[in-house]
């Protein structure tokens, strides 16, 4: 009998507490215009803000962008975009212009030597003049291509560092919005993805691109074709590696997007139904739960959208730089073809193809993390439905 009375007393206390909680929650929501996201989802953006300060010269605020997105202010700061492109592309454009003019100058010198030697008819003088011009061109192309490779390396590192500071905060909000299982699975996948991208691109593919360009230039030293097949093999391996990692990431995201979000929705719906079944306070508890999860989804989508915007800003500038170098090489190759030696033209063409490989590598890197955040944001919007 005493045990029965204790049980009834505990049930009464829980009922009173459960009745007070949703009533206070709903009253506070009404006082704040129905928006309880800031009170119930206090998110720490300190690490993200520090990382953005190190990436951008202009003072940008991740938290402010999230607030604007969640409040419906979708105006875009075009002045910031113009300033970003102006300050970051001005120096690379000047460098690319200098490289373009120097390549054309070397091509013109090569044409002059070729014509002069043909007049005198000396094969030895022809070979000496060719190698002098060729070595000048190789030094110029190697220096500019190393600068392009450094741009890719810095850009990939920036993308990884930004995602590493954003994803823990974002996964926490996803879990608070009713996506605990999804957050755990995707965070483990993200850790593996960050490790794989850093290891594969920075330590495998980028050195392979360097080797491909060097072998292509060395192959032009001799009149015989010695290393073209090996260079083609390296290029094929690079292309298939990029396609493979992109396909694996997309496939994993499709599979996980079909499973874990529905598990979270089932759990949230079960809890919601159980709370609604409580006599007397079930309706209030159900409304409070919907409000909490809805606020979490709103904040989650705001953080995800802001992360996608900043990720795009981090990727688009180095992508434009690398494309600029590739266009300069391709334009130089087209203009020098009528006057320069064929082997000099093929040397420039090899560096041009290596530059487009850098562009593809940068594009795949950005797409991998962009898709990861976008799929996670879209697949966890079900709430309790």
C-alpha cells in the first residue's frame, strides 16, 4: 500500500511539472513572437568566426549571416563579392599576364633562331639554339605551374579547416533538431572524407600532377617520343581517382539519405505521440515539442545555408585563379603555334593540361564538401512528419 501511494505521488508530481513546462514555454514563445530559436538553441560560433577572420581580409560574421537567413533576410552583399574578387584576383591576373607575355617572347625568340639557323644550314647551331630557348621556357613554365599548385594546396587546406570548425557545431544542431542518428553517421563520414581528401589530393594526386607535367616537358627534349604513354597513364589515373572518390561520396550520401533521416523521424514521431498521450497535458507537451524541433530545424538550415555560401566563397576564388592560368597557357599555345618549334608548343600544351587537372581537382574538392552539407541539410528537414 505505501508503494502504491508513492507511485501515485510521483505520477502527480511529474504531471504537474510536465504541465508547467509547456505552459511556460508557450507563454515565452508568444512574448517573443513565436521565435524561440535563440533562447533554446544557443550556438557558439567562436571557432568559426576566428577561422573566417583568417581566411577573409574583410570582417565577415558567420553568426550575423545565420541570423539574417533564419529571419528571412536573403539580401546578398554584392559589394563584398566584388571586393573579394578584386583583391584576390588582381595579383594572379598580373602574374598570369606576365607569364603570357614571356611565353610569347620566348616563342618569338625561338622563331628568330630557327630562321637564322636555317639560313646558315648548321644542324649543331640549330640544336644549341633550341635547347637554350627550351630551357628558358621550362624554367618559366615550372615556376608559374608551381605557383598554381601552391594555390590549389592552400585552397584545399582552407576548405578542410573551414569544414573542420563548422561541422562539429552543425552536427550538434542537427542532433538537437531531432537528427541524432543522422548527425552521428554523417560526422563519422565527414571525418573519413576530410582524411581521405587531405591524403589523396595533397599527398597523392598533386605530386602525380607535378610528375605528369615534368614528364611531358622532358619528353620534348628528344625528337623521339619516350614518355608520352607514361604521361597519359598518369593523367588517366588522376582522372579516374577524382571520378571514383566523387562517385563513392555521392553513393554514400544517397544511401544514408534514404535511411538515417527516416530513423530519426520515427524516433521523434514516437516521442511526440507518447507525450500527446499524457492525460491533461498531452496537447501542450506535443505543441512544445513541435516548437522545439521546428526551431532546431530553422537554425540547422540557417547554419547549413551559411556554411554553403562561405564554402562557395572559399572555393570560387582559387578556382578562378587556376582557370586563369590554364586559359593563359591555352591561349599562348594557340598564338605560338604558327611561329614556334613544335616541341616548344607541346611543352606549353603539357603544362596547360596539367593546369586543367588542377582546376578539376579543386572543383571536385569543393563539390565533395558542398554535397555533404547540402544533402545533410535537405535530408534532415522532416522533423516529426
